[in-house]
C-alpha cells in the first residue's frame, strides 16, 4: 500500500499523483471516508424513486443534521461522507439547477446535473487538493422519466435502480438486490430501504427519506418517523 | 413608452399595464406582456428595456428559488425588491445600467407590498405607483380616486381606469390593458380550506 512520507517508493512524496499501483491515494482516502459515513440508499422503479439516509444519534440537546435535500422543485439528493463536504456539493447542485433554469428557461435534467457534479468532483482529483469526501445519490423526474444517480468523489457517476453508500453499504445493497422488483410499491420500497439500513446496522435506525414520483413532478421529503 | 400601475390593497396587490412596445415612432408590438409573474406570490410590471427587465426577472427567480431552498422559508417582497435594487445599483456603478423601472408587487406574511425599483438602485415602498411615459396621466387618475381599504376588485377597476386614461393621451401607450391580482396569503389559505 502506498503511504504518505514512507521510504520514497513510487510517488509517496507526491500523494496527489498516481501511486505505484496506479491508484490515486487521495481519492482512495476520500472513498474510505465515504465508507465510514452514514448508511444511505436509493431505490428506483419506473413510477417513483426513493432516497433514504440513516441519521446518526446525536447528543440529546443537539438536532441531527439534515440528510435529505431538495435541489430544485423536481430534484432531491442525499449523501454520505463528511457532512461539510456533502453540504457544499448540495449547494453546488442547487446553483447548477438554477443556472440551468436561467440559461435554458427549463428545469435541469438529472443526467446533466449528475454530469456537472461529476465534473466538479473530478477537478479535485487532478490537482494537489483534497478531493471531496462525499458520495451523492441524486433523484428526480425529467422528460426521460424517473431518474436515480450515484456520484462518487472520483467523479464517477452511475445511473441505476438501486444504490447504497456509506457504512455497511455492501450489506445494504445485497438486501436491496435480493428483494428488488420493478413492480415495487412505494410502501414496499420504504420497507425495503428501512430493512436494508437496519440489516446493515443491526438496529432499528432513525432515517430521513425523500420521494419523487412519475405522477407528481415535485420532490418531497417524507415525514420522519422514529 | 409604457403605462404601468401598481396598487396595494387590504386584500393584496394589483398590477396593471398597457400592451404597446414602441420602436421609436413605430409600434413594435401590440401584444406585449409587461406584467411578469415571478411565482404565485410575486410579480413585476415592466417599464423600459424589455431585455434588461427579462434578465432581471430571471435573476430574481433564480435567487429566490436558491434562497428558499437554502433557508427553508420563502423570500419576502421587500427582500426581492432589494435583490433587484442591488443588481441595478451594481449595473449603474459599472457603467452598464439596466434601463428599467419596475413595479415590484407581491404578498408575504405581512400582506401586500408595492415597491418601485429604478435603474439607480433606489427602492421606494408605495401604496400606489405608476411608471412609464403614461405615468403622469395615470397618476392624475390614481391621485383623484385612490383610497385606502380597497378590495382587490375595486383596485382592479381603478388600475384599469388609470391605464385607460393614459392610453387616451400618451402616444407611447395603447393596444389594450392587462391586469394581475395577487391575493394575500391568508385569503389563499382560507379558500383552499373550504
């Protein structure tokens, strides 16, 4: 493994450049940080998409941070990783969505938004700066239908029907993969996402959720139940 | 070249305008929409360069959406007028002024508001206002028949009369009247509950 400040093999003096295995240490570290973030999932069918994120318990008098964000009327997002980085990326997306409206007089399509976020994140991988330690799941409705995207610190973005990021995301995505069907109802998807997060954490978690449906073009945060 | 009027009532705000767009001594358009909705609670009536006003409206739309998403509650009419004024002022000081005078009309938790925002970056809070080449005539009508505690329906009538009078004598105004009413939030909520 490459490691900062060791004997001088490869590019350990330049941790922002390729390491001996052709990996980017800083990007790997960012992904590592995301892997310690709160468990967050997204599920999509042709009629709706649901995003759901675990809220880690805080001190009794402290309100936990918001995890589900409205990006524009028709777009919502959530993330896992450093909350400060997530908030920054959320704001980038909100600005991108409004700029798109300003330029084209129409709401941004989800792929363009994912692409722009990807480009923003990618910039942090080519210079000697710290990549953003946050993966983002974006959902929304556009003329092409209900959309679900995941964007990683490397700038990689995927479209798909089920995503899980953060702590124990492997377990969470396993649960979703096993039980996912295209004819899932919203209630079933809520249950499935809850189960995925619960199984990963081994306890009944507090989650925040957001939903967009093909019928109603507005992204809505769902009421938090304990 | 235009006549626009704005009236604040106990029930909300009313904006009125003519429909003529002038190109010098020529009538460029007879169906110009000079009242633009920014959303369900805010609208502007435009006097001056249409392109500058359009740009300003788009900017306010974007900023209002962004602010609301960030802070979680809506932007007041006063804040929106200030947003326009700041932009106008920046333009003026950079020798690239926005050639506009806008009547910013809308409703928020406090009720209805009419603000006049001009190219200098000044904003004034008014009970009723008019702008454009026909405004001296419109003001004549408004000053003589405006009164407090009007309903939106009454204000609509007065706005129509003011613009109609201006269209009779101002060559820069004409080709029909548009009126927009924005009811107070409390009225809208009551109607929805029924």
